[in-house]
């Protein structure tokens, strides 16, 4: 008789600790990828935002925002003939134009917010190629002022996005829900979750036949939440009749 076939071993899904460890490893690798210490600072050398995967754009932008514009202050910037005289970049321009970046490698000027958010490269001279015609800086026809342009220019939109991400207090979650309310909601949710966890682990019913406020037995879940509230005054202020209507 032929030998019995070996038992077929179905591939088992990873256990919960293995799955969590795997997910954490992915998150850690993404964080390492955008570690501010590893990002190229020179605006003439760093990769464009749209060369990253779309779901990575926010992480890259936030990492660069943490670093801020690249504004090296040199004792003497390199000079070259521009028109009929030698001209060079001027470090004092940083104060007048806070968005300005300077590439030491290429001796060119760039715009920090346009690099971050001008994905369609409508201002390639300042977001991708760089600008070095220093004779056009100054006066009413200053190229930097022309780049800033009117209030609804691409540069202004990029500036607004930069400021919104830079100022965490303007984030929608901070504006809609202040920190103290976030803490209250978390405590209310934690109380609810722990009640659910206990009843589920014990295989107990959640509701009773009469869960009205006048009932002497409103069910295991509500009675357990009431017990939590009796043990903690802060919880008592947040649950059941003291909870917001939508909670």
C-alpha cells in the first residue's frame, strides 16, 4: 500500500502580537524614511514632493516644515557676472522674504512653500529650477515681489498651507475640539469600552427587559457604568445622564 499522504498544513494567519509587531515595523520604517536628520536640506538637491508616493506627501511636507527653510548664512556668497558687473546673493533678503531658500550647491534661490505645495510646478523657477539673476532683485520690479504677486496667487496659497501646517493650533481638530474636551471624550470612551470588554469576556447580557430610568435593573451594561461612576467623580460627570446628547 502507498504510504499515507502527509497532512496538509494550512497557512495560519499571524497571531495578534505578530500582526501588531509587523504593523509597527512598517510605521517605524516610514518614520525613519522621513527622519528630519536624513532629509536633503539643500533646495537645489532635494527630491520634489511629487516624486514620493501620494500617501507619503503629508509626512514629507511635515518633516521639511519641522526643519524650516534652508537659509545658510555665509561670510561671502559666490559672485558671477550678471549684466555688466559682478553680483551675488544677499543674506539680508531672508528677513524681507522669510519664504526664501538658498542653494549653496547651485548658488540659486528657491521658494520654500512653493517647493512644498506647488505640486503642478506652475512656478518652476522658484520650486524646481532655481533663480540666480540677482540684478532683477530690488526696486518695484523685483522678481521676488513678482513671484509673491497678488493675494490669490499660487505662492499665497502655498504660504497659507505652510502656515496652517506649521501652526498646530489652526488644525481643524484643535479648532473644533479643544484639548480639555478631547480628554473628557477619551475618558468617556474608555469607560464605555471597559464596560463592553468586561461583559463580553464574561459572556453576560448587556440589556434588560426595561432599561428606562425608572427601572430598578437597567441591564448589566448601564449598571456597570453606574458602578464606575460611583467610584470616580470625574467619570460620573461624563456618563449616562451627564453625557452630551450625541454621546
